[in-house]
C-alpha cells in the first residue's frame, strides 16, 4: 500500500521533483515525499527483512538460479583514433561533483574515489576527505537512513538553518566545531558560485 502511494505521489509531483532535482526549486519536494511516505516504506522494508524465516523453509536447500548469459553481438572493431597535427583533442565533458557522486562511490565500495570526492566537496586534503568518507561508510552501514540525510544537506544550506546543517555534518561525516563551520561556508560558497 505504501509503495502504491509513493508511486502515485511521484507521478503526481513529477514536474516538482524534476525541478527540485535540478536545483530549480526551493520547495524540496523530494524531501517532503521521502519524509511523508519513503521513510515509512523504508522502515517496513527493514522490519520485513528482519522477520524470522518459516521453520520448514530452512530445512530445504535453496535452488540455485540458472545464470542467464546475454547474447553476444559481433561488432567490427575500429582502429584507435590517431592524433591529427594542428587539432586539439575534444575534451570529455566532466560531470559536476555532487554528494550523489560521493554516495555512489561509497555504495560501490570505492573509498579512494569517495575520499577524493569528499575532499573536493569540503575543501579538505585527501587524508581528511578519506577519513570522513570512512565515517560516512561505517555510519551508513549501521543506519542506511544516513544516505538520505545527504539530500537534506542541500535543503538546510538553502534554508539557512545553520544548526540543522551542522548536526547533519556531524551525523553523516563526524564533523564538529570549527571544521564543520568551515565546511558549511565552503558548501555555501559552492552553491552561490
């Protein structure tokens, strides 16, 4: 029932969600829907995953799923491009660095890139960025909702709620004191720029 309600809300609020995701809206539609429905759905999912299995189901071996291999397609290989004198190489577009990028690296288990991303976002050296990424990783394993708190960082920055922002920096990355205030200023200047 919650999944159906969530689907309906997402479809109804499609334009608002897209505007929020692109940073063109200050209504925080994504956070509102998550707080109203998504967090409940997450809690139900966690509760269901922790239910004991049926007594008889443990005695029977679980059948192994057959591996389905995708069909192989034959494509002719092309030679590598050769540099042409006088022409500059076309630069590859670089995706802007966001918390989403950071979280994707953490979820992939790539703590090196996660540390690099966080160091860039927070204006830290690589060692401190990696330490904070590790704190985030450990806390997100203990409480998966930490990942969703990174979404709130942007909203708190936009709303100017300093205390809530500093609390999120502590909960997600273990930052406190002047270090968290420096990060807050760094993030605000990034948003303004």
